[in-house]
């Protein structure tokens, strides 16, 4: 047996290396005459049908052996290659192909081998086969190139794709529309939009383009995110090319309509589909459905959904996602339940869509509930699910659930060998965002530091900067922003990063840093996001004391939304420029924008801080009557503040009693602040008692009541309030002021001697007090809230943080430049009076931002006109 096997092997080896007989087309698999004789007792002759029906590797091997014995014709023996390919034995198929002399009809088997690898995603193998067949002398045909080009596009590899395109031209297939369409698609997938368009234009000029050519170039523009040009090309195709769009054309162009929110063009495409009978195609129906959903036209989407005779899971998911994204959660969940009734199994996309919808709307607890249901259903969360869930935890401040999700991610998702590093980073970024927004900035920064600088992306930086900015850690946010911009492996901030940086500047009133960010925006031309970024600029300038610069930004905006108008209006209100705030409100109405509840809060706030009492009352009365906006508790709080600042405390109390809802702490706090301003002990005690009943942990209510008692010289009551604060563990926030100097920002507390220039600061302040006393300044000792004599009270007043900040500003600010001071509490009445006098004797405008508003002191007057 062994002897026969060796002889058989030697016969095969000899035959494979000899020339074919000239008379009969011999096969490289054919046997010698002795083998043919030995095959007399072999199984029946092999036919094309038997080769085509081969379904297993052992059977393919047996047939291969029989071809060697029977000496079959080349065209039949070559079908063994197909049998091996069908059984997944590509190495055996390749070994046989390498022994076959090149011939045009056998290139089919190379194509079959290449096509199978494309289908399975073995893209590098495709290019390997292509190179090998060329080295062996095979000439690719018009079926070979499209598959190879597709592999280059899916890798993507522009360099190799361009080389294959060169081979297309060298082999004379540059006029084959099938091959050229594949080249257009390849360039598109590789991001080479100009090359794709150039090749498409050449096809059009030569008149060989077809509907697939148009589909390829439209799809290329959509994939590149250039949806406007995709729509223009589709219009050209429809009206000028002479080609009628097919189902693929519609599936390509509808996502472009959805991305742009171009509902009119989307409706036109839908109408075309109906006229041509293409809407019955499930892919077209899903694309139409998705377009309406993403354009916010859920009623139209629902009609399309109901009219679809056949719905697949994509159809259901599109509707659930659409309802979730616009906040129609009841309908999304109802559709969910209907899927269960109709036994349509929800997949991870369905669950993730609902979780993401809740998270994006800030409904974190609801997102967590849906996630629990998902786990109970047995569906496995994916990366998108976890990222959406962590976003929900962040919006709800649900740190405990966020930690549980973190544990799940470590056990089931992160650090797996087959993971895409980009997916891991996406989850880590979501974890940083969750920890930062849940008040665990230290944990967030620890995770941030664990990512090496070269692996951080723009999202990593943005969530960390945004977390600091939103949690009030504005200094840390700006420090990190500077580090990002100045790092060696520069990552360009995106619009969200810049918005977070501007938010931090607004919190700190850091005008210099905010101006630098503005310059960066202009240099880098953030045109596509200018509305969002410019709104943040208006807010930053307004809160940093330069409302006029905010107005310049507003005036140069080509497109404005409600936030643009409201931001400018808020800025004018903060600066006490109520008439200009109301002018903005009227212009907003003329522009066709409808005021909402937020708009009226801003209007009433502006009236309150400018003393426009009658106008404020008029707008409050007109809210429901003329605009259909029902006043909420925040509007009543604004009205109490408006009336209280004007000294009309009785009217404010009557308004509170007429409220259709229970007064919240902000309402009583507004009344208490007004009572402190006008020294009304009766109303102050009443408001304070109400506050203590519903908000006992607020130090502000105790402090204001103590101030009211101190102003009335009721020192026993002052001591009683302070005793209550001490016994309950409530501590008064210390007054803190910071000022922008030439070498950065300096911070001062009351009685502060820690600054290196403290001696000079106190000397400057002493000199200023002496000089303004000569002008008529009298220290308002009622603001020194201690039971001591007036001389000692005057000394205490001179150590207030805003006065120390002013003295430092005078020492370090260039002559004539504004001095910008920020205080964490409301400005002291004596400090306000002193700064009014000081502005008469220094060559600086003093711009002070306290917790309530801005004060511009200049030439002996303040912009607040007493309404502070």
C-alpha cells in the first residue's frame, strides 16, 4: 500500500511538470497512461454537476483525486478550484490556481476567490491575491477590478486604490463604466472627494456614465458630510442627466435631506418615490421614514410607517429613535410595547435609542429604568448603550448608578483583546464626563491622567474642561484649556471645547482670557458653528463686564436664534441698561421669534435692575394675555424682586399671597433681600421664618436676617441668629473678591494680609479713604455688623475684600484702563458708596460684578442708579 502511494505521488509530480499533449487540451491535473489504466476500476466519471454539488471538503478532496486519475479536460478540472472555494479551503484553491497556465476563461476562479474574501472582510487577502495573479501572468478582467477597488475603499487605502486605478487604465478598462463606477466609490470611501468628482466628470463628458455613476458620486458626497453638494448633484441627475433615479438613488439622497433638515427636498423625493412605485421597497421606505423623523416631522413619519406593507426591524427602530430624539417618550415606549405584542424582537439598537433619547433630554432616571428593562430582557448592551447610559447618569447626578455602570464596563467591555481602541476611549470619555458632572472631579481627572497624551482625542479634553466649568472649577477649566492648546501633539479644540472655555471665562469674569479665545476663533474660522460659539461669546463678554463688545458680536452675526437675542438681553439687564434690554425684546419680536417663559424671566429681571417698575408690571400682565405664556414661580419671584427693590413691599406681599402655586425659596429670598435693602424688620422676619421652614440649610437667609437685625441695632437678635447658625453647623460664606492685574488675577478676603504687596495695598486704601472723606464720604457703619463703636466699625469696613481688590487694581493697572473686580456675594453698601466717591479721584472706570449684577463706577456715579 505504501509502495503504491509513493508511485502515485511520483506520477502526479511528473505530470504536473511536463507540457500538455498537443492534440487534446490537457489539464494540469491529468494523469499518465499508467494512472489511466489503474483508474479503470475508479468511480464513475466526474461531471460538471457533480463538481457544482460538492458541499464538503472531504468530498472536494476526493473529486480532486479523481480528476488526477481520470485526466479530465482543463475546463472541468478547473472547477475543482470552485469546489475548494465553496468549502472555504482557499489555500488549496490558490495552490491549484498557481499551477494553471493563464487563460481568459479561468480568470473567473481568481475573481471568485477575490469576491469571497471581499464578502468575508479579508481585505488585505484581496490585494494579496490581486498581486499574485498579476505576477503569475494573469490579466484581470472587468469583474476583477470592481472587487479589488471595493477592498481598497473599505480598508480604506488611497495609495493602493490609486495603484489599482492605474492598473485599470493600463489594462484598457478606463472606458468600462462598471469598473469606473467602482473607482469613484473607492475614492469616495478613501475621502478623496476631488479625485472621485474628477473621475465622475470624465465619465459624464465621455457619455458613458449611467445611473450607478450618479449614485456613486452622490453617496460619496453624503459619506464626506457634504450634503448640500449631494442634493445639488441629485437635482442635476433628475433634471439634466437623462437618467431616472432608482431605489438606490433615493436611499442615497434621503440621508442628505435628513442631515440638513431639508424637509421640503425630502418631501419631493418622497413624492417621486410614490409616483415611480419605489416606496414599496423596504429600503426606500426606511430612508423616507428616517428622513421625516430626523427632520422632526414625526406625524409624517408615523403615516409612512403605518402605510408600509412590510416592516423590518430597521423600520421599527427608526420610529422609536425618532420619538425618543424629540422627547415623545410615551409614544416611543408605546411602540416598544407594540413590538413585544407583535413579537418583533427588540435589538440593542432599539433599547439604546430609547436610553439615548432620555439621556439627551436630561431624563437620567428614566434612562436608567429603561436600561434595567433591557437587562431583564436579556439584550446585551453595546458601546453606544453604555455611553448613553453614562450620559443619563451625568444628567441625573446619579453617581452610584454611574459607578455601577463603570464596574460593568470594566468586566464586560473595556480592555478586551479584540476591542477597537476607539470604542474603549469612547467609554472612558463618557466615564470622565459622568464623574465630572456628578461632582467627582478628582476621580474624573485621575481617569483623564491615565490616558496618555497621544491617545487623548478632542472629546477627552472637552469632557474634562466642561466638567470643571460646569462644576464651578473655572480656574482648573481654563488651565486645562491652555494645556490643550499648547500641547506638543496639538489637538484642535472643537466648538464644544471652545464653548466650555468661554463658560469658564464667564464664571470668572476673565475678560482677557475670553478675548484670547475670541481671537483664536477668528484665526481658525469656526464658520460652521458660529451661531453656537457666538452665543457663548455674547454671554462671556456680558458676564465679564464688556456688554458693548457682546453687542458687536451680536451685530455681526449672520444668523441668530432665540439664545442669541436672550443672551444679549440678559447682558443688558445685568448691566442695568433696562431700556436697551427692552429694545432687544421688541426687535426680537419684529424678527418673528416668539417669546417664551425664559425670555420673560430675562425681561422682568432687566426691569427689576433698572427700576422700570411700571414696564415690568405691564409685561407680567401681558404674558398670558398676549403671548400665551403662563407665569411660573420664577416670574413671580422676579416681580417680588421688582416691587421690593422699589420699596413697595406691601404690594410684593399681596402678590405672593395671590400666587396660584406654593412660593418657593427664591420668592421668599427676594422678599427678604428687599426687606434688608429697606430695613423693614417685620417683612424680613416673616420672609426669614418662611425660608427657615422650607430651606433651613441656606446660609444666605440667616445672614440677611442677621444683617436686618444689625441695621436696626438689635444685637441680641443678631447673637441669637448666629447662635442658631453655630448650633446647626451652618457657616456663612466668607466674602471674596478677585481683580485682574497685569500679572494675572489676585484674590482677597476680608481683612486679608496674605498678599505680598499687602503693605502697599493698605497704604493706598488709607490714602483713598482720607481723600474721599474730604469730598463728603461718610462710612456707613450700619454695614459693619458688629456691636462695637463707630470708629472701630470704620476700620472693619476699610478691610472689606472689594476695597482691597480696588487698591490692588489701582497699584497694578495701567493708567486709564478699567479696573475689573468680581465678588462672590452682593457688594457691601458702604463699599458701593466708597467706590462711587473714589471714581471721582482716579483715572479708571471701576467695573464691579457681584452675585446679582454689574456696577460701573465712573466720575462719581454708578450705572445701577441705586437699584442694586
